[in-house]
């Protein structure tokens, strides 16, 4: 089975919409897909939740969200808001969300 990890870095909502579109399309085709919020993208979960973004809700429902970078959430002042959303806070790489475990397990990483 093909496995894709979307490692979202940018805080631009339009760019992240394309992460969601691609992730959902691949998941619908039977691929294993996960999304990690890293860098400035950690500001997006609250925005997407508050506006009831349909693509984001579908990704949540399909269990595509692996989690949110803990260190970046703290650095960008959104830790409390992100923690309240109930998504995993990832910190396996010096406080940041690493990709090593995915790469070791044969996942292809796409960073957008």
C-alpha cells in the first residue's frame, strides 16, 4: 500500500487547502495518508475549525491528521488553542514534529 505524509509548513490557508484536497483524494483512492502541521501551519487548525471548513472536517473524520508541532505552537502563541482542539501535539524531534518514524516505515513525505 502506498503511504504519503503531508508535512505542512506554510501558514497560508490556500496552500493548506491543496494539502487537504490531495490528502483526501489519495485517501479516497485507498492510500494511507497523514498530515502534520509544522512551522507556521500550526496557526491553521483553529482557523479551519472556527470556520467549519468542510475539507478540514472531512480530513478529521477520516483520521488523516497525525498532529501539530508542539514547539511551533508554543513559539507562535497558539499552543493552548491547539491543545484544546484535541489533536496530538507532536514533539519527537527536539520539541518539533519529526518525520523520521514515517520515513523509516516507508512513507513518502510531501512538504507544502
